């Protein structure tokens, strides 16, 4: 299974590199107030992809911190509770 996963990752990486090699023409990205940026298309595509991934990770951080806080609170409460009786082995 591990070989299949790494094969797929390598295939995606090679396809992205081939895609990047074919899209090196400069494009103009126009903003408001007559601002513009001229860069290779692949650079802009990968830049916006990275920015989207970063925003996705930042959006998940609040949930992650809330869950860690709750886990810590539950562990603290469990350590203060009386120990449960040992489980009865099945017959």
C-alpha cells in the first residue's frame, strides 16, 4: 500500500512539474486602482494555491485549539475522579 501511495505522489509531482514547464509565459494580473503584477502563469497559480492552503490551515486552527483545550480539561477531570473498578474478565 505504501508503494502505491508513493507512486501516486510521484506521478502528481511529475505532472505538476510538466504543467509548470508548459506555462512559463508572462501574464498580467490586474488589481483595483490600476495596480498590476506581471509574472509567469505557473508562479501565480502555485502562489494562489499555496495561499489557499495556508488560509485553509488557519481556518482549522481554532477548531484544533478548542479540541486540545477540551481534551486537556477531560484528562484533568478524569485524573481527579475515583478510579473505576477493574473490568471483569469474560468467562
